[in-house]
C-alpha cells in the first residue's frame, strides 16, 4: 500500500491532505451531453466532428472531469488511464521485460480499452493524434506499438473523453477498440502549485512530485498564455522488498491451500549459477564416452554438473570447499531443485524514474472572430532498472577448449584436471557450457531515456455560417535504451585462456544459499574484460495537417437540427530503429566449432536496423440527423438520432480504405419498458479484393525475433494496411 501526502496551493491558499491510495467512491461519470450543457460555448466532443452536435448525448461516451481526475490521485498518464472502468489490463508498461533490449522499456505505458489489445485504441490529445512511442512489445505473438500515455501532463487535464465504440468512420482505421481524447486546459488563469510525496510500505521506495499550472490573459482578454509542468521522482522498488515477490518460488504463499506444493508456482530458473557441462570430441561434437573418477562414473550420456556437497549423488569432490561433481544433468524437478536461480533476488518491480512534463498554450482572438491557437509540449524521462543476468541462447554455443585453464577434463598435469580421472585422453577433451548464468558478472542494469516533443499551430473561426478548424502538427519521440551486458565473443575468449586470467565457470555458487549467491566469484578484472555497453536508439515522427468544417444547424427537421461536418487530413509518419553493432549483425559471435549467431550479446536475438515512412491522406463526411425528439411524443421512443459517417483513407502503396457508418441509437421513453429501448444496428461488409475487416494500424517493429523487415518503396514498415474495408 502506498501512502501519499499532498500539499496544494492556489493563489495563496494552502490546504494539506493526507490520503491512502485506494478505491474511492465517485459520482456517475459525465456524458457527452453533460459537457455540451456545462460548456459556455459549443465544443466538439469525441465521437462526432460536429461542433455542438445534438447527437452528442446518444454517443457511448464516458467523461472524466476534473473532480473525477483529482479523485484518482494520479501522478502519471498511466495512473489516470488505468482508472477508466472500461480499461483492460495494460501489458505495454515498464514492468515488462520479456524481450530484453528488444522490448519497449523505461517509462512507458499505454491503454487497452475494452481489453481488445494494446494499439487498437486511438489516443488523441486536444482532438488530434499523438506520436507513437518508438518501442514495441509483443502481445499474443503480435508486435504492437502505442502512444506513451506518460507523456500527458496530468495536472493540466480538463477532462478525459472515452468513446466506447469503434470509430473508424470518423477517426481512421486504428480506432477499432474506441477513442480516448485528453483535453487540456488551454485557457487557464491564475497560478496553482502542488507538491506530493508518497511512501511504499515495507520498502525504501519514496515518490515525490512537484507540479504547477499558470495562465495569464492580456490584450483585453483576447490573448491567453497557459503553462503546465511537473517533475516526478520515484525510487526503485525491489522485488525482494515485498513478501509476495521476494522470491520467484511462490509455493510458500499457497501453503495450506489446494495449490500447496504445485510446481507451477515455482518460477525460479533452471539456468543456474551451478554449471552443467557436456563432453565433446576434438571436432566439438557431443560424445557419450564413459568418463570415471576412481571407478565412479562422472558422466551420463556425456553430461555432468557441479553442485553443493550436501546434494545427493556426488561422484567426486569439487575443486572448491563444499562442492562436488555429479554424474548427470541438473535434476531441477527433484534432488537439484535447490540449485535453480531465484531471479527475484536482484530484480526491480519498479525502476528509478525521473520524469519531466511541460506543456504550454497560446491563444489569441482577432477582432474578426478568427482565433489563432498554438501548443507546445516536452516530455523527458530518465529510467533505470535492473534484472537478473542473462544466459546464452541455444544458438549461442560456448565451448571450453581441451587446454582451457580451468577445464576439469583437461590435459594430464594441468592444474584443474580431476584427480583419478579415466576415460579421457592425456591431451584432455573440450566441454560445452550449457544452462549457465554468470551471476558473478552482476545484474543487468538498464538505462532508458525517453524524449517527446509536440508543436501545433492553427486557426479556427466561422466563415459563411460554417465553423472551421485547421492546424499543422509536428511531434517526435526518441528512445535511447542502453545496458551493460556480456559480449559472447569476449566471454568465449575468457573461457579459452590458458592461464589464471581465464573465466572459471566450474566454481559453483554458494553451498549454503545455492539458489541466490556466488560465494567464489571470478576476479572483477576478468569480468570487466567481457562486459560491454550496448544500446539502441529509436525514433518516431508525426507531421500532420488538417482542415475541418462543421455546422450543427444545416437545416431543421421535426426532430431537431441536422448537423454536418467534413474534413481532410494528411499525415506523414516515420520510424527508425538503430541497433547496436553487437545486435544488428555488424559484430557477430562465432563459436569454436565455427557456428555463428548474428548477435554478439548474451541472451539477445539478432535484430537488424529498420526504418520506414508512411503517408496517409484521408477525408471524412458526417451527418447528425435527429429523427425523433422528446416533444414529438412518439410512443415507446423518447428520442431517436441517426449518425451517418464515412471516411476514405489512402495509404502509400495500398488501395484506399473506406469506412462508412450509420448509427441510429434510440433512447427509451421514461415510461416505456427497457425492451422497447431504441434500436441500433451496424453491419460490416468486406471489400471486393479481400476478406479482412478494418483493424488497427500498428507498427510491426522487431521484438526479438530474427525475422528481417525490409523497407520497400511501396511497402512501409509502419504497417501499411493491405486492405480496404467498408463498415455499414
């Protein structure tokens, strides 16, 4: 549980509030109609591009206002969006690290609206798109890319609009699960500051934040400048500090339940400090030749391992006190279960993070009624976490040569050949190192810097009775991910040395605490020789221009005003991913047997550099038609509205996609039964040239697989939809 103390000041008044993060009772959320009624001027609410549309109240839209947002006590966009009741589990976040450096890491978060998958929800800021985060994560074997919700300054948020329906016809084909629009305070007056500090129970984690919002009007009230900013610092939270995570073996937590002793709760790793070895021929092929020590078999099918002397089946004493050799592979499901490595010993649940959010607005209204508006935003996060040291991939073969200094099956007369050894030629035999984790190299320390900038300028006003809104937007996101890890080439060299400067994987761990520590580590000078710094720099860019017109009273029907909106939009998106030379195949690892791997980094799959661009031109047309109004007194129907919308999108290198839609939601009469509640129908028809319906446009960036992505002139790696779909 986290305890938070918040201090807020507004124009000199100060209040002190101590709260505990917990579920808080809230009033029913606002609807789109409520926003229209509360606003002093007509606004565009998510779900329709018509300013002040009468159909707004019929849309499946939930609104979080300033009071709702304050009740969440959110300090980040992630906290805020997780409070949306319709949000599913967010797998795209900082705690995920399954893909290592190939994953999106650092201060990242997303939204999974209606649990339809990350990347299927369109996220807008002040009604316009946000740049996608450069990193990717894999969900259900599909690489997905998403907006980083932590780039949104929470203190400056006026409301969050959530459209709980697909909206491809209005916003584009990536609005499959719905749309979330965050509206900031673009016309703030005064000064407000807040300070907050939080403590996490049973740990040393402290989180502190300072935030402010300021605004000033001038030019007789025609001009306004507003600025919002926050700085948040959070200490790391280690898994070992929490009862439910201090060990990867969770079986003690289910003692006394039907799950007691269930191995599914044991998440410790079979890749251990305690080395396992396979005997090889002089050509480095596995052999099963019997090997014995003083008449006792040392190998089974050519395999043996080191273990604590207290474990069963010792075949011969080990080189170090309290260890011995066992003539089999590790029996991790039985007698050697205590040798599995507890990965939670050094892992962080939450990394150290320093986040800065700054956002500014400038608005000016001319005497003619024309309004100029501009916004600029900057986000930076420096993040550091740590995790367990990696292990070699199956395709990264590590071999100790016959004359390696610490080889226990080395030449006769060598310092570490096991005494009484038989079945091994006088010149010794090579060994393959398998399922080994070099824990003495220390945990992997991950450093990630995320930067995002956003600039927008435009005009809005009225011409010929139509409201218009036009703007140009440029936004760029950059991620620099780095860590210190093991170079396979340098590690192989260290294993092959002929003197005491060689790396020794035959020492085992700590006999008294075998699943956690290495009590006989290699010298730091040896370890430093094979540790290297690697990284990747990824960037995404979004350049966009649009022009929209709307009129909420095009003409009048008995049911009310008919509204109309139309617009065009152009988007230019870029993606670039520059991998370290030890990841992209520039520096490859070649084992002693001649086999090679495109990655020279222990545990990381080879992934090439990638990049591409995508241009999108789109246009939309929307009508809001009120068919039945309450004052018409139609039996069983309180009101009935029809929304007609169509959108055409042309992606470079693909056929245009069209997304027409009609909607006629009905609101039941207060006196009628719920069974008579309106009607809403939608059907989807596929295009002539394909059988797939419209889905999210996501970036298939690499997530650790060895598959290579190319960038052909007419095939952008930024997921160019290869289909067109119609939805009616």
